[in-house]
C-alpha cells in the first residue's frame, strides 16, 4: 500500500540519525530487574562525535532488525563494551532452535554478556483482569506477557543448551551474564494515562490511544495539524517533519489503515504542543 503523504526517505542519513537518537533515548521499560532478568546498562556516549555516515541501511528490514543495527552502532561507539558476536542462529539437524541477539564483552566488569534486545510499542487495554496482560501491540498481534514468557522459557535458556555452546566456543561460560535491553513506548487512553504503572518505568509513557470512531466524531480534532510517520520513523520525533497536514488531508489515509485493521500512529500539533496518538480500529 502506497500512502500519498509518505514522502520522507526513511533511510536517509538525516532520518537514520533521528531514528538512532530516538532508540538511544527511549527509556528502559523496567527501572530495575524484573522477572529475575537484569537490565542492560547504557553508558553515555558523545552523541556529537558520532559519524552517522557509518550508520547505513539500504535494504528493507523490519523495525526490530533496524533497532538491532542501532544497538550495534551504539556498541561500536561505546568505550565500555566490545561486540563479540551478533545474531547467532542455533541450528540442530537443520532445524533452527533460536537466535542469540548479541554477545558482548563488558570492559568495566570484565565479563561476557548475552544481551537480548527488545523494542516495543504497547497500548494499555484495561479490559484484561491482570495488569501484565493489559499491554498489547497496536495491531493486537503482540503482547508484553507473551514476550516475557518467550524470554524466560526460550530466548534466555538457549544460551546454555549444548547446541549453542558449539557456536560460542570462544566464549568463557564461567564468566558470562545474561541481560535484556527492553525499551518501550506506552500509550494509554485519556482515562488511564495518569495510572500508576509500577513496576514499569513511568518515563515510558509516550502518548495516547483513541478509537477511530471517537477520533472522527470529535470536532476538536478537525482544526489541528497532523503528520503520519512511516513505521520506521515511529521511534523518531517531530524533528523529521517538513510539512504538517490538515485533518482533511490525512483522514483518507487514516481510513486506509483502519480498513486494513492496522493502527496508524499520528503526530498531532495543537499550536506549539505535539501529542502522539495511536488510532485504533
């Protein structure tokens, strides 16, 4: 589907820089350890010194794979960490058992790290009884509880399978820790936005969610300005916007998403204030 307002080159150096900065500055979902999983620690790097000419993505890859490139770019510019291995597929009898995202060496603590990288957008839906079940992907094909279960039962245990050790022969298994880099953007309805979201990081609150029917019925939206970022630019901010659009200009595009049961992200400008909304079908 080609949407008429999508005109920015998502792989331009300018946009990749904004996407990287959006990734780097996105808070971790957990303030401390959670489910007995340690959080990866980011050391500050000199952002002004980064050579974004070296961050190039020419092919079409999913947002998750794009984020892996950003994490790798961070590691390559970090004084603390060395990149040892990445994207190691563990195969047995021609069957893929899983993939290990990154093996690093932490020069500060003098130890190896197995890091699983997760970058997510979640909508808060209070129709579920348990709090952990309430964080759902915008297109309802993903959830926080499923991701945590997969981490605990499949992705992290993979490191210690005999088959994995065959691929990691140069790694000292007596000196390795597992950590997750779990960054997330959380969106809430107006009534739930001020909820206490412990044990999650309140700084992950990114914006609001609204049903399409409510969006088109609310006359207050008709006089505002809009931008519909490409999925790859969801992690960026309004610095990439060259031109804002009227409600009349964007409404047909929004309906295309809704008809396909896809939730678009809208950046909505009201005078000098910019809010982010997921519009839900």
